[in-house]
C-alpha cells in the first residue's frame, strides 16, 4: 500500500490467484479485492498497522460465487453501501459492504460482460 508521496506503508498478503479488480471505499474506509478465487476480500484500513509488515487477514470474505468474479459495481447512497458482482457462474450478486452478506442473486442464461449503475437507479428501486 502506498500513500500520495509514494512512501511504502505496508504490505497486504493476498491469497488470490489473479486479482481482477481492486477498490477503495472511502465511505467505509476499506480496501476491496476480488478475482480468480471466487471471493471478495475486504480490509478495514483502520485495522492495518502501518508500522510493521504482517500477513494481515481480510476483515471480511464475501462468499457465494462458484466461478471467478469478473466485474464489480459499487453504489453508495444515504446509509446503504452496496456492491454488485458479476461472475463466470452467470450470476450477479448484490452485497451489503457493511455486513458482507449477499442480499440478492440474479441468475442469467448467458455470460455477463459488464455491470454498472443506471441513471434511473433510485433508493425506491431497492424497496
């Protein structure tokens, strides 16, 4: 992990075969990685000791996909902090970043090539 002046802060040990994407969620102050191991790994920044190099385990592991995760879309509004993930298992999952729980799973008959928020997305769509 590096800061703005490119000073090395710490090293996270990540046990993912290939990382497909990483994300910093400033609302929850956490780092999120996902890839070929079918899991989403989350580290809370405040739990990382910047003075020493340790094998720091993820704060949360989001489990549910059965194939590599290819795409991610983050949505934060009001008190909701959500992730959509799309996998080679033909599923899109909706996750609560705070709890790490899968809120909903959408099954498709074809591969998903990208996901993203719609300009029509509103809070009322979740109710």
